[in-house]
C-alpha cells in the first residue's frame, strides 16, 4: 500500500483530524492541498494552513496551503483549480471541515443553524461536486466524508437537531453520490469515530482539558483513512465505517495505542449505531489502573 505521488484535497486540514490524515499520507510522499480558513494564528484553535504545510513537508510530502472558506463557491473552485495546476490532478478528496453546536432548537439561532448547514452539508456537496470532474481522471479515486452512519434514531436528534441534520447531510452525500458515480469508479465513503477524538474543537465544544483524557488520538482516524484510500475504489464504496471496527476487520489488534490516557474510560461519541458494537476484545473501559 502506498499513496506516493497521489494528490489529496483536504478541507479543514490546518489542524486536528484533517491534518492527521494529511500527515499519514505525507509519509508516503503524497501531495496535500490544505484547504482551510485559518491563515492567522488563533489562540483557541492552534495551527494555520502554513504551519500545517511545514509539518507535511517535514513528514515527506508536498504541501499547497490554500485559504479557502468552503461556504463560498468561488473560493472552492479557485482552490481546486490551483491544486490541479500545481499537482496535475486530484486523486482523493477528504471532506473533513465541520461546524458544531450541541444546542437544542430554542438555543440554536438561525445564524448558527445556517453556519452548520453551509459548512457541513452544503460545503461537503460543493467540494465533492467541484472535485468530481478531476477524480474521474484518477486511477483510484476516493472521496471520504468525516461523517456518521445514517442511523435514524431519535436519540441522535433530540439534544441537537440542527447539528444532526447538518452531519447527516454529509452522510447523505455518501449515500447518493456512491450510487450516482459508481459507473465512474469513484468511491464515496464515510468514516466516524466510536469515541471522542482529542482535537481542539472537541476540547472547546464539548470535553474541556479533562475530557480530552477520555478520548482517542487522531491517529486512529488517519490510520483508518489510509487503509480506505488504498482500497479499490470500484469495489469499496458506499460504506459507513466506524474507525475501530474497520481497523479490526483489516488486522489491527492493538487499540490501546490510540488512547490519550489508558487509565481513563473512553468517552463514546454520538451517532454510533447500537448494532455496531466494539470489536471483539476491545473495551471502552480504562485499560490500565491509575
């Protein structure tokens, strides 16, 4: 398996999961287009497109930092055109950029509602749509959404209907586009974590510093994404994958290496269907005593 010479267009790749996926691909010598908004340092969200580019280059890849707000079509089109001009095409599109607000209906004003829809659902649709003509020319084209299985259980909606609608909008793109572009050989898949993942966004929106200890690292998602990108696109599409289940199916047995703190129980994430339990021998309970 290798992504050497492949070109990845990744939204939200200046930090967190997007950057982790970029760095894993960079180890093979991949080309990474970093499409994100952050050009200036933010004290609450460390990392910019330029610091990400430095990390990617140090890891062995080639980086193209692009200031891109995926709410705006002209910025997405420009970023994709610059990527193709620089690297000659696009092999993999990763829709990672997302906005989150875990608030009820009366607490979610329309500005916040619109932001989540514009970035999560509409942004994913727009980025995918813009990349597809170039993906059609790739040897093994993949589109990956960092979005959950479409589990229509009321418990996923009742606490944050607006956020769930926006995230499921990303997953609906997988469902529809996987079928629509099957004859073109483009794979559309979704990847979602079983547990909380230690990112600045999760710290700020949900968990705080203490909660981060109950998370897995971003490596679990970057390792899973790497395996997905190496699958044959024509045959591996339309899947809604949970990170540890997918990794276990592909031979991974050590999941403790992904824990931030093995003395803490892992925090379950949202949207993981009850029908997809952890892999055999994998527990969310602490694996070591404090």
